[in-house]
């Protein structure tokens, strides 16, 4: 075997190996599990009682009160946080671990 033929075969082998490495497929990333959504609960209107239940669920998970009730929506504990009635605001009762409406 001549030196030129050996060099050609070596170059071909390097190309084949490099091409095989580059063509390897990486495994697809595993998607994060979707949060379980209770469709029946999602269809119900969001009431102060439902907000309180979501707060209690949040407290079981985090052991601390949220800074803002919008966290309950971000964590998918509520489908949305409706605006309070005019002249009212949502207030977290830390002692009773519930949400109520209070005058602004």
C-alpha cells in the first residue's frame, strides 16, 4: 500500500468518524409535567372562598404567606384573580389563614 493511499484512507476514516459524531441525535429534553388542573373547579367563578382555599394550599406548600395574591394564579392554584368589588380590597387574615374583603 502506498503512502498516498494510506493517507487517503486515513483522511476518509477521520471524515466518517467525525461525521458520525456530528450526526448523533441528542435525546429530546423531557418536558416538565403539566400541573394538574381541575377542569370543574376552573369553570367555577373565583370567589373569596376559592381564593382562601388556594391560599391554604399555598401555605401547605410554602409554609409562608405570599407577598401578593397573584402568586396563587402563577402557581396555577387559581385560574385568575378577579378584581375586588369597587371600594373593596382583598386582605389576607394571617391568623385565620383566609382571604376576606375589606374597605379600602
